[in-house]
C-alpha cells in the first residue's frame, strides 16, 4: 500500500448457504467453499457490493478451492476432486468428478494442474481440462492438511510435517521437508500453510510457525 497508513476492517460481506471454509479469487470472480453446501460463485467487481452469481452443489464436502482460468478445482471430501467450469459464471457446472480412494482435504493449482492432498497422505496431480490423473505420490501416513504454490515450489503441509516439492516439469518428488508440530482445529478445521518471500508460514490452533 505504498507505505501509507490505512484503516483495516470489513468493507463488505455476503451470506453463503453453508459454512465458508475457503476462498479463491481471480480478476472479478470469487469462489467460496461451503462444505456440504458446495461452492458459491461471486462477482466482486464492485468491492463494496459482492453479488452471488451461482451456487454449485458438489456431491461431497467442499473443503478447499483453486483457480485455473475458467476452471475451479474443489477438494470435495469423500467425493474426491470436483472440477467446475465457470466460463459462464452464472451457469457454473461440474465438468469432472474424480474419486481418489481417500478423502480430498486440500487443493492447490499451478499450470492447469490441480494438486490434491488426501487424508491417507497421498498427493495426486490431475490435469484439469481433461480430468486425467497424471501422478500420485505417497508422502507418508499422515493426513495432508493444506497446500500452496509459491514460485516454482509446491508446499504441502501434512500433520506434523511440511514438504517442499519442485514444480519443474519433472516427476513429483520431495526436495526437502521439516517438522511442523501443531494441529488443526475442531469441526474439521485444517492447519494451513502460506508461502512467500522465501518463507513458509504454518498456522495451527496453537499459533504459527515460520
């Protein structure tokens, strides 16, 4: 904000059908994950007056969302991965629904590929346009809590450990990992990871780690 002092706070709000647990934005569109009520698509071009464009009821529990152009990846709980076409936002529709043999906990998107973290510790790469599973990598036996992409690195936060995977066009592989002690919250709330400026920030109910 150019070093200028500003007042922070809520500038607008809009109800969603269910409990809002994740959000992703691109240009003038925001997509909110609402657990058992699927996802909600908003127009946010008028920042003070977001308007609901569509509601898509996914067959599972929408826990996490990611954007790739006109496609949205949804970590849909026991129903796996949902890929929603929002090329016409008001007529958003599910294009692919993939069962992944374990609960889909989180998703991050890069280069048209959805990276899905599963409860059994697997990381799955899915081409979003075709819905094709490209690769699966077992990171351990602990639940994957969250994923994020920063630069050419995929950060994967599992229970008790943070993994760093290079996104260089090669096979999925772990480049480094570090202990990340902490737990998610009650009622299915996940631990989260954010990355930028060469640092990763992991948040837990006990606090955060850098």
